[in-house]
């Protein structure tokens, strides 16, 4: 069974790109990059950032934590100086990183 089959239809913006699941929950999109290489994850996140319009102020990247920290470190390093990302927020969940695109 695929991850898309497990997600209810109430989520908007569901798409699948190289295994990435993009979900809009609570007004901001999330992208799940579990089981990807660093290059695949960066490519999927870059594609989502290119498609982000002015209404998107935050992109939550779900990279996981227990399988290792390579993707987490790559995301935080690559987007630290990215022109579209104002800042990176690290929450209480070590498997998620929020990319803030604009201030509210």
C-alpha cells in the first residue's frame, strides 16, 4: 500500500515527486523526504520552493531522525543561505525542519 492510499482526501495539494509527499496541513505545506538520498531530497525541496507562491510563508520538511541525520544536516546546511528562505526553525521534533519563506 502506498503512502498516498493511507492519507485521507481532506489534505489538499497532495502530489508525489520522486517519493516526496507534499501535504498542505494547517495552512502551510509539508514535504516528506524520508527514504531519499540527499540529492533527491534537495531536488524535491527545490521544486517545492519554486512552486511556492506568495501565500506560502513556511515549508515544513519532514526528513526523519532515527535512520540517520544526513538528510537533516544537508537540508539545514543547503537552505541556510538560500535566497528564498528567510530563516530555518528547528522545532522540538528532531525529524522536522521548518523553512520560513516570509514573515507574517
